[in-house]
C-alpha cells in the first residue's frame, strides 16, 4: 500500500429539499469493514492530533462539520489533504504516518476504523515507523 492508495472517496448524496443524506457501508463505498467509529470535537484552535501510524488499521476520515487538514507521510512522500465536506472522506491505508491540523472552529472529525482500539497497533515513534516501513 502506498500513499497513492490514500485518496478522497466521494460518498453517495441523496439530495432532498428536507436536507441531504449521505451513507457509508462496510466494504462498499470504503475498502474495509467498519469495527469502530470515533470522533474528535471541541478541538481548540491551533491543535494538532495524530502523530502516529498504524500497523494494520485502515481508516476513513470525514469532516462532519467544519474543516481540517490531514498530512500523510509514508516516510518518502508526503501529502496534505484538506477535508471540508461531509459527503467526502479520506481513505488512509495501514503503515502511513498521519498528522491532523488546521482545525476550524466547531469542526468535527469522524473516523471509521477497520479494527477495535489496540495500542499495540500504533507506531508512536517516527524512527520506529521508518525502520519498520523502509528498514532505515
Ligand atoms: P490517539 O489515537 O493518539 O488520538 P489522535 O490520533 O486523535 O491524536 O488517541 C488518544 C487517546 O485516546 C489514547 O490514550 C488512546 C485513546 N483512544 C481510545 O481509547 N480508543 C480509541 O478508539 C481511540 C482512537 C483512542
């Protein structure tokens, strides 16, 4: 899996004058089954989240409200993705260092995850991540 696999996915929109509706299903719009949902909210201005990689976890990140940036880094290539639509999300494959910043006020970051929380699945040390990813 490379940084090119980490991409924005457009979700279906059921347009309706009463309000639009968007949905996500396991292994349908996104390439994994959903085992966990978590969300970040009440994020103070200037905060940075993330700063880690996952060994096996796939994630799909949606700006449910407001906006923020996700910086992806595979150790060789980096890209910054701005999320600001509740009908789009960013697929993040395993073994990808990520940082989240540039949160707008009242932003809500919802994350769909392929596995339950497991601290053993994290690389929280960038050097350790680099050694595991590239052997350097
Ligand atoms: P972390 O994944 O480091 O947050 P972020 O990437 O948004 O900066 O998690 C922060 C803390 O919350 C850490 O102590 C683990 C805990 N946590 C859970 O207990 N369950 C979860 O599903 C998540 C995502 C985190």
